[in-house]
């Protein structure tokens, strides 16, 4: 194991989306992740083989537990006794019904950090409702602001909700609670709701709106939403696209120079005049359309224009900067991102491949001092 979280043990209740991604991040940073899989998933191992394409599942150990069996629940509580963190990915109240709620876990281990990952949060009128990323970001104002003027809102994959407002805030909360535990000796519960995280991510845009810089309810009519001519994507002569973000005056001047056309004054306040944006956007679009993406790369790539080609997921690993940074890796024919961020003394690393459901059941039970044969024969684990 390597990474700054080496020595930290995390119990992960198996789920999908932001919970596994958060645990992948912590695994890459050195934490030991023990995933609690449902034992029903281990009954037919042929159907529960780990896939190399499930990149979020890397760096784990798996124990398959029957959570409807009191002995199975006791196994999880035994693991909690020596853990630092437990990640709950279920709807509010499910862990309590299983006998694994925060109070029960804290009674076994007062220092346990209990991270709860949901979309709507632990309380509120929608807390028990089903939902997905797009729904959670919809109520925050974020989804309404993303998209083209002539169309409706466009879901930004599930990056903003599941992984930005969800996983990242969960990991930040877990790390903050671990730091606080160094002073108090006590753990605590983290209510990481995707809707909360996305609302918090919107803070800068909320500030722009409060000062009048941002017009709400009007997609593609603001500086950072593709409305401004100096912050948008443009199609090239070969049907590909480039991104331009020349916000600061000096970068705007350089953009005009590289384009070889007059695009008006570079003064920032003068460029806030939205009435001039459509005409200038048409002018820039026409000029960009005169060359291929590769030709614009040669002209503006790596300069202070604030430019980059819009690459597909297949193209991205071959970009010179991505290659130089080692941003992507490949294994078993699957291309995936390298661990991030980077640490100077305790480098992050992929700490093991994906595991089959229940693959480490005996190993985990032995480490906990439990009788694997008895628990397997009783059906408490698989």
C-alpha cells in the first residue's frame, strides 16, 4: 500500500455511483477498503466475477455477508471495531433497520467516522424518494444553467452531482472528521447529500447573480455558460471543436492576434456588454471554421489564449500533455485515469485490481479472529 491514507481502514457498504467512487479515491490514497457485499451476490460466482471495466471497484477486499442474519450483522460490527470509517450508501433508515446504524457502530467504536452518502440527504420531505444525479442537481439551480439557449437544460453527464457534489464532499467530510478525531478522540456522522454539495458548488455563480453579473433563468447568456464570445466552443473546418476561454484582457488581446481579426476592445468591463456578443461570436466562429482543429492547435495550443482542443474520450489519452503527465493508464484493454491528486512524499497508487464478490471472505474473517468455517456453514457469510 502507498499513499497518505495508509493505515486508515474503511468499511464500504456495497452500492453504485458516488459511494464506490469515493472509496476508489480513498483506496488510491492508501486506505484499506473492505467492501461488504450481499451474500446473495456470491452464490453463483460465475455471475459475480469482477470486470476490469468497473474501474471504480479497484483496490478493495470483498466479504459477502448475509445482512438479514444476526450473525452476519455481528460480523460487520466486529469489523467496525477496528475500522476508522464506515460508508453508508443506503436510503435513510436502512442501516438502522439492519442493526448497523450510527449509534450501534459508535457503541462498538466511539472513534468511527460514519459517512452517509445519499442524493436528497438524511432528512427533508424527499429524503425517502428515489432519484438520480440529474434530479439532485435540478433542484439546486445548476441544471437550469447548463445548456444552449435554443434548447433545454443538458445533463452534464453525472459529474456535477454524483461525483462532484457527492463523492468529493463525502471524502472531504471523512477526511475532516478524521482530522478532528485527532483532537477529540471521537468519531461523528457525515450527512453527505448530493443536492447539498451541488448547491455549495454553485456558490460562485450565486455570487455573480447577486452582483448582477449573472442573469438567472437564461441559458447561454452569461460569461461562463457559453454566452460570451470569448468563452465558448467553436467548430473547425474538419467538423471538430476547440474551446476558447480568453477572459482576462491580456489573453483576449492574444486571442485577437492569433485569430488575425478585430474582435473589439479587450477591457473586461467593456466586454460585459451582452448586446455585442452575438455578432462577435459569429465573427470568431467564421474565422475558426477556416482551419482544422490540428491547425488551430499549432497556432494556439500551449499559449496564453486559454485554448484547448475538444477531444473525445478515445483521443484524450494521446494528447501530448496528458501523455507527459501520465494522466491515463491501461490494463486488460481498459483505459482509465491515473490516481489524483499527486503527493510529493506519499504518492497515490492503484492498490489492487477489482475483486470478485466474497473473494476475501476467509481472509477478512481470519484477520478479525472469527471462525470462517462456522460462519460460512451457518449462512451468515458466503
